[in-house]
C-alpha cells in the first residue's frame, strides 16, 4: 500500500470557496490542527492545554465560518479530482499594501504533494494583482507547525520575527 506522500496528485484547481465547501474546509482544519494541538499538549501538558484551548475545534470552525461570512472573496480551496484537499484564507490591507495569508491547511492525507506550494503561489498572485507590496503569514515555532514553516519558506517567505510565549506553573 502506498503512503499519501508517495502518491502523485493531479494538478489542483484553485478556486474561490463556496458556501457548500465550508463543511469540508472545517473538517480539513480539524484534521490539520490536530497535529498542532498534539504538539501543544506535549509541550504544555494536558492541564494547561485544556485551560488554553478547551474547545479549539469548535473555535477554529467558528473562525473559518466568520471569515466566510465577512469576506467570502478572501477564502479559496484547492480541489483535486472533485474533492477539496486544501483551503486558504487571506486578507488585504490596501492602506499598508500588505496581504496576509491567514488560516490555511492541506488535508494531512494530501500533504507533501505540492498543494501548499500551489495555494501560496496562487494567493501571492492575488496579492500582486490587488497591488500589495508585501505578503505576510504567521505560524508557530513548535513541532506541530514545522511543515507549515517549510511550506512558507518554499513559497519564498524569508523575513521573520520569531515570537515565543512562556508559561510557568505556579
């Protein structure tokens, strides 16, 4: 049996998200962010993770749905063979001329096949077309975000401001 990373996926169709895509987008987000929250639990422990992120799945879904309600034109999907395999959200700041890639993910089953690279190239083209001078993305420094960091670097993001949050048990 071949692993997901050994299969070659067809070229994705990158398109604006539709209302009927939201359930698939939210399902991908839950699967993709599971790795991040596993990393958080490993670093913080179960108790602190539960205090900080008691209902992260519902909160992530609510954030994605709010983004859609406010700016559906700033949400897109990567579709392969009629199936949504990734999504991206973004925002534009015309005054500062900065485009920001926000919540985005590739389904863990389809990672390692170039979908993230294709999605980021697409969003960067949208930013250029909208007159943006800079693109920004924020990600974590934990192991759960390692794949995202590699994908952003591959897409050409090279200026960073590292950020660390400390906790102490009392």
